[in-house]
C-alpha cells in the first residue's frame, strides 16, 4: 500500500503512525485493511536497508547518532 507518497515522505513524515514488524508470511493480511506503507524488511545482517533508498551499516548509523553533535562542537 505505498500510495502516492514521495520517498522522503515515507521515511521522514511526522504525521501520526506506527512502525510495525510483521512476519513475511503474515504481511499480506494487512493489505487492504489498513493504510500502510512497506519500507523494508528485517534481516540478520547488521544493516539498515530500506527499499533501495537507504543502505547503511548499523555500526556507522550508531556512531553518527551518538557522536554527531559532539563532532560538530
């Protein structure tokens, strides 16, 4: 149910909503029953990957999150 939203709206929208992890074999049960957007899937790799939009090593993401402000000061 991707709708007509642009990629930045799917990833960074601040409207009310939830991120939900659903087993792959159950994902189709949500289609048509709610206004949902698939943004990715859970894997065993330590990466954040979102449908070809984001491909980021988790340790790099953590470093940027924890140290970003400190590095700017």
